[in-house]
């Protein structure tokens, strides 16, 4: 099974979470979980930064060879 690149999945998840947060049905909810949409967005941002850093390191190491 071919999977899309992880960075692409993270970016898709970021978009979906933003759409959920903006959705009127979500906004109507009296929903107060321990972890929030903002927490999910932060986690995905940290993951994206880590992936981008690793990609940059890979390019540096490949060009050094």
C-alpha cells in the first residue's frame, strides 16, 4: 500500500483541524475537553517542524557525500 509522504499527511491534518474549528456545528458545542483544538494544532506544528528539520539534514548529508 502506497502512503503519501508524512509531511503531506501532517499538512492535511492541520487543514482539517482548522476546518473543524471553524465549522458552525463544532462552534455550537459546549465541548470542553482536556486537550483542545489548539493543542492538536500545536502538536502537528511541532511534528511538521521536526519533519522539515530532518529533511533539511538529509539534504545536507546527501550533498556532502
